[in-house]
């Protein structure tokens, strides 16, 4: 078997149904699906049982230990040459596995890979704006899967493939609640594994549906960045400080008015670029808000974790 798709799920039966349907809609069939119910209160078992009649599907229930450990538990059941990790709030386009196969046939030296995430036209304005803030070159430097990026691409677990032999060599995901996918990428690189970006193997990623949950997610990512830098010396990049610079400029602009001009120009650029990307000005306007939320959440999480860790 070529691919084992491992999907942790926590209280998302409706979304796992959409993901399973998008996998079944593929013509590719040399695969198995492993669903790991990570201590959910709202079970997906009934939905999984219905789909298990149609496609090769395994279902595993565990206590809640976080997505990284859930993926490790699912991987123990995998029989495929490649492990593919998807988040339960994603769906895949009809050519997803075709693009992966095409890429792997042409790049025999690749040991793990990833792809970008996008928003679907059916998503809400807020979901589109959150997706823009997390993926745009203007906000995150394109590091999540853009052709143009400020740093080398590192696969993330919402859309990630790893040769099973290499996954086992590094003992899978660490027991981190956040940043576990970047930690895995760093450890794979440290043993000589080669990574690749498959631009056409993207996923539609629903993400958070409220600003409060988005803030909590990004705050945790900022906190995790400090631990990642500590555990993997040499991985710190200057652009990791951009959210802190944004916070500093925003606060100082209240007292030094000349700082308001570059700040407003930057936010205007966000509005125009997001409006063009999403084809609507409402998402563009909301992207200004979600970008500010993202920078403040990440920056505050980073600073708090930094002081706690080093001072």
C-alpha cells in the first residue's frame, strides 16, 4: 500500500464527514484511512462506520493526549509506505493524490513533503480573512507553502507526508500540544531527510470560526516558537520578531504620530491585497482585523514564553 492517511479528530464529526467524502471523491485508491478519536465528547464513530463500508478505513479511540500523540497512535496501525497527515477541519481537491504521485515520481530523493492551505469559496468572510492572515507573504512571509517565502519551507501537519521509515527513525511526533509539526520537521532534517513543497497538493482549511479561538491558537503558536528555538538551536529567524515589532510600533504610534503613517500604509496594503485575493472587500477589511489579532496574539505569546523560559 502506498499511502496511509492518519487523521486525528476531536469533537468534529461534521467536518470529518466532509474530509472523508473529499477523499472518497478521488480516483486514487491505493490507500487506507486511519481515524484517531482523541478523547472526543462528540463522537465520530457513526460517521466513520458508514464510510468504512465504502473505503479501507480504520478507527481508533484513545484518551485525549493531543494531536501529535494521536497521530503517533494512528501511525502504529499504518501499512502504507508513506504516512500522510491531514487535519480534520480540512478537505482535499479532486487531484490531490494525483499531484503527490506525480511529484514523488519525479523526485525520488524526497523523504517528507507538505503542501499549502487555502480557503474555499464557501467559507465565511472571517474564515477567508483568517486564512489570508496566516498564509499571505505580507503577514507570515509565505512560510506556510508559498512559491515566494522568506525562509525554507517546513511541512506542517495539517497537510504533510512522511516516509514511514523516517517517521519511525525519529520516533514520530513529540508530546507537544503546539509546534509538534515543526519539531518533527526539524528532527527529520537533522537526520538527513530531504523535504519538498508540492504547490498543487493543497488543502482547503476551515480554521477557527471566531476571533477568540483564533487568538488562543496563535498565542499558543507564539509560545511554542520559543520552545522550538531552544530545542533546535539555529532555527531562530529574525522574521519571528516581526509581530513584536508590529506591537511596538502600534503602541508607540499613540505617542509618536509619525509612526502612524507606515502603520496605516501597511494595513491599507493588507486590505487591498486581501480584497484582491479573496475577490471581496469585506474579507479585505476583516483581514486588517485578523492580521492585528494574529500579530498581537503571537507577539504576546512569544514574549511571555521568552521571559518564563529565560528570565
